[in-house]
């Protein structure tokens, strides 16, 4: 059961310039988004968000009209970046609050509905989810480079799962010259994996295929490699976890003494400004980039949308139909 989803985006309902927006918890993405909206003239306050505008005590921040929570909204039952439980926060909110949060868990959604709260999950946007996969993939590759003693070029790498992150990650690894294998269950996914030039592996038939991989990236939020399969991997194999729940048997990982890296929250660490831009209307420009006129906003060759420079800010000009998803 999910909380009722609001049908409006943050900045397109009522006169928000007369309302206060509170940013609670989170990472650099939230800080940058708060700064962007404050620069555009919104009345912004914050709690437990270092460097964000107008820090307040929680009781004062909750007097705001609009509440913006992090992505993900919670970690291990606590509001991300804070020591406040998600349950305590939800019970402190009012029904008239307009609440925006990313990747809201089922328990939080159910409690919100019972309390009469309406939460808009901005991570439910497919476009945002896909574009969020880009910094996740780049961060995963950065981690692999940092924690292995070989170049990725020519190195056998396995990507478990062919969802949003798996697709982008396999593409980026292949561009670096890695020998990419991808596992999936759907026949259609396996066909696409083969069409893209990667080696397709069926997730349920991995036995006997794992002995060559130097790096394994998991994007599947449940266990894929048990102790028997993990034992096939070379002793110097690096396991990189990108999913919310581990795809590896962690007891076996410890027993086999395999190198394991939990790489969560990569967009906020690797590319906080890009992640914040995808969730706000404006972006602050450097003196070198400042000016006037239209421009195409892109990151690493991927177009994000049109923008219009106005002095030191760039106003976002996504099509209106897409804006409604945020």
C-alpha cells in the first residue's frame, strides 16, 4: 500500500513564493537544491543539512508549508542523514503539509496513509530514475578503478541485472574496453544483452561461468550469488554492491575473504550538482559560464534538457509534460 500520490510538481501549484519550503536531512544533492531554490527567490529553511540556507530547529522547520525529504527518504528506519526515525518524523507532520520524498519505503508509505499524509515520491519518475543511473554507474566504475590493481580495459567484468543501472553500467564498462558479461532472467533482456555486444548469462544458470571475473557489480536487490557460486570466483575478485539489499551471501563473502564494497548513495557523492539539477528548476553558474541566452544542458554527452542563462543562473526548460513527473 502506497501513500496517496500528489498530481502536482513542487513549483506549479498555488503561490509558492508566499510559502516556506523546508529541506530536512539528506546529502549534498539536497543542499544544492535548497541553495538553488533560495537563489530563485523561494523562502527556504533547513534542518540537519550542513551548508543549506536558514538552518532551524526541527520544531521551527516543521512550521513550513512544504516539506522536502531526501533520496532515499530513509536508511535503516531513520530519515537519511539524521538520527531521527522516519516514524517520529511522519507523526510530527500535519495533513496540510505538502511532502516530497524520494524512494519512499512501503512501511513509511503505509504509515503516512494511516496518518492522512500525502507524499509525492519524486523518484517514481522514470526519467529521473534513468538519469540517476548515470552517476551511479560512473561512481561504481570509479570505485572499481580505485580498489583494483589492474586497468578495467581488457578486464572481465560481470554485471548482475539489466535494469536501469545495469544498462548504463554495462555501456560505460564496454566503452572503457572491459570484457563485459551481463546476467538477466528475461529472454528479452538476454537478447538485448547479446545485441549490444555483451556476453549474456542467465541468472539462474551461473554455475561454472564465474571463474574468470575480476570485478562483479550487483544491481539486483536480492541474493543472486550464494556460497557455492561465490566459491567459483577468483580470490582477488572485487564485489561491488549497488543494490539496496545485497545480491551476495554476506556470510560466504566473509568466509571466503572476498573483497566487498558497499557503494550506496553514489549520485550524491559523485555528482551532487547534476543530481540536484534534475530535481530543481535552476542551477548556479560559474563566472566563466554566466551570460544570457539558450543552451543545451548535458553531462558526459547525455542531454538533460534546454536551459536559459540569465546572469548567474540557468533556468530549466524541460517540457511541461515531463515537469509534471517531478
